[in-house]
């Protein structure tokens, strides 16, 4: 298995890719950058820029760039949405309350420990708004998912970044040391995005128990449900213990409902009350999406199928990369990150020219591709294009 070793800089380099052929690529401006992105971790084509800048290109043959579930939504979800559409003239409060009850039962907490939002990104951003009204810093891994961090920086706060360990896990000891008097929140994305790597749940729980007594800990579990034993690895039990921990979950990934926008937070009631002071709660929710989410929660067969199909996707990608002599990060999520031996901008140009949508990042001086879950035939198209680009 060509998984990445402890030295993240020992990547396979292909000298032939530096030849004159790279200079003849079609022109595409990839210069837009998130204003707050740090120099040692940035995305070459910032989120949603690919939709604006690539709209004139050929339709994508394989859309593997947004960690979307190609198998969703659940048929039962679709049926529930269709059945509830005619009631769209009525507000969604009753459906929101019903879903809150289902989530509370699933998580084993009272209903006032649950806040439903239009996607888990809303949880991240609202928690940033609540905790950083007077500045401060967030302690988080480098690299990690940037949604919360961007809001923190936009509000005048700062990111105390802690480089991941050599095996790409969160450096929990380093994060503990990075906490200071100005730290308002600790953010942990587990499994992490864009790496797909997992930090040991026992170590993370011990970290949260220690840290949360003085600083709130936000654990983003958007991809946790792709693990077969995800119920044993969640940090929700710490909330039941009374710890100041916030857990975010989403229906976008395992449930395949990315465009339907349903997510939720599990946290102590006093934490959620702070959010309630700046938000009207259910008013951002959609009745049909809520009905679909309830149906999807009940469709455990679909969730398990998504889990198995995502695992099969990872194995198919691993095998293809190994066949090309390439390394990768073993993933626990719905995507795989691997180093590329050419610049990220050039790589995206060539992949999109072949109708393959992926993402590219610069991480600590090296360039990477992140390929999201696709159906087997899409993975075949991706691997074919990759071979051509690296030939």
C-alpha cells in the first residue's frame, strides 16, 4: 500500500512534467483567493470560483469536487419531499420540532441540546459569530476546514494554527499549548478536511475533557458517519457529561442531501441560547428538506449502502494511484487527498479540460489533489484523465 509515510515531503516527482507542453494550456484565471487564507495552506481555486470561472467549459463528465454523495438522496427522502411540497404554504415549525425530537433521540440528549440549521456550515459560522464578537483567537489544525476560521478572521479574530502531526492527525498536545488567554474556541474537524485523516477518538475525548473546562471545543463531525463504528467515536457523550463541547453534524454527506441544506448542532442549552439571541432559529429552514431529513434518518439501509459505496470508492482510488506509483493519504471520509507532481493551477486546467472536476490545494509547500467520492465509472474517468495529465 502506497499510503503516505511520516515524511510528508517524500513525494514522487516526475521530471517529464516540467517540459514545454505545460506552457500551451488554455487561459483560465485562477488568481482569486480567499482574503484570509494563510500562505502555507490555500486552495488554488477557492470554493464556488470553479462554478463562475469554468461555466463556459465542457460539461463535467465526473463531478468529484465538492464531497457530494453521488448516490443520494435516499428514495424515501425524495418521496417525503414530493409529498410535503403541497404544504409549502405553511411554515416549517412543526416539522422542525419533529426532526429535533428525532435527532435528540438519536444523539441521546434532551431536545434543548439540539439546534437545527440549513447545513452544518451554518453551525460553524453562527458559533464564530457568537464567540468572536470581541475578537480573540481560535486554535485549530493546519490544514483544516476553513469555514469557521474565515468568519473568525473576518470578525477581527485570529487563527492560532497548529501543524498536523507527521501522520496527519491533529497535534492535540500542540493545540493544548497554543491555547492562551485570548482563545475563545478550539476547533477540531474529525475526520479532517481536506486530509480525510482521523484523530484517535480516545485521545480526542481526553483532550476535550481537559480543555473544555476552560475553553469551548467545537468538534466538526461532518464525515464521521462514514466510519462503520461512528457511534463509538462521536464526542456527543462529553456534552451529556456537561462538558462545554459543541458537535456539528450534517445531512449533506452520508444522507446525500447537500443541496437540501439540513444540519444540526449538539451543545449545552446555554451555548445554543447564545446563538438564539442573534438568529430566528427555524426561519432559515425549509419544510420539504425537513421532511426529507426525517425520512432519510429512518432509511438506515440507504445510510449503510452509502457507507459501503464510499469505502469501495476509496479502495478503487487507492488501487489506481498505486498502479501509477503515486502516494496518498489513507482516508476515513468521502474523498482522497494525494500529492501531485505539478502545480495545482496547471493540474486543474488539465483535469477540467478533460471534463473531470476535482479540487487542488497547496499545503506546506506541496501541491495536492482532493478527489471526492464518485460512482465506479466516474472514478475510471478520473483515473484515465489523471494518467493522461501525468504522462
